[in-house]
């Protein structure tokens, strides 16, 4: 593994000089990118869950007009959402 750490994956240069990216730095960049995508997915999932709960709560508030069996079915459906 020590040999792979010293391998150069990417090389680029600009006015300031030449830059080299090692294998471990490359893997760290990939891992950071994956962690960011997972974090974004979790935030979107939480937002969708809160939105679904708000919609189901608004449906539950309208249950006073229903009879007992319809009310029980609607509460079960709202809970499952």
C-alpha cells in the first residue's frame, strides 16, 4: 500500500507551479464527494418526510366529518404515509 500512496494520479500546472495529486488524496476526494451526496440525499429525504407528515396531518384534521369506519381507515392510511 505504501507504494500506491506515492503514485501520482494527476498532475497539473499553472503560473505558480506544478501540482501533483497522490493516490491517497484522490481517494479522500472521492470519499468526500460520496459523503456530500449522502448528506444531500438525507436532507431531501427528511424534507419529503416532513412534507408527507404535514399533508397527512391536514387530512386527519378533516376526519371529524367522517363516520367511525372511514375515520379509522383514513387514520391508518395517513399513518402509513
